């Protein structure tokens, strides 16, 4: 069993690193308030999140299952439809996720 000094110093280092990593984004945001880079990141990040979710969803499709990937494809269609309708990223992600989860979990497979 390590001694108390070692454990205390290891805990202090872990807490210091955690606090620093949590504070850095806020410090950088204030320093880059008028930055074009930050504006670009804010504009492209929602598209990146939806792209990652779509790729993950498509990678999970298994054509040998009884549903043949229909819940996943319905989720993608619902995401695209909601986004074209309202242009709201949060609504789009929620609509696609809800469509996929409802079809996956609550619709019986024939």
C-alpha cells in the first residue's frame, strides 16, 4: 500500500490537471472573442456532430437482421427532414434519434 504522502501528491496532481483542463477553454474563449476561427468552429461543429452520428448509425446497419437496417435509415430520413423543415440542429438530432429508437425498440419484427 502506497504511503499517504504519495497518495496525497498524486491526488493533488490529478486535481490540478483536471481544474486546468476545465479552465483553459474558458480562458481561450475570452482571449479569442472576436476570432474568425472561433466563429468558423461554431458554425461547423453542429454539422460535424451530425456527420459523426450518421456515420456511426450507418456503420451499425446489419442487413442480415430481420429489420435490414430500416430503423437506422428511418432515423437518418427523420434527421434530414427535421433539419430541412426547421434548420435546428438539436431538433434534427432528437427527431432522428427518436425515430430510430422507437422503431428499434417498440415496433415488433414480423
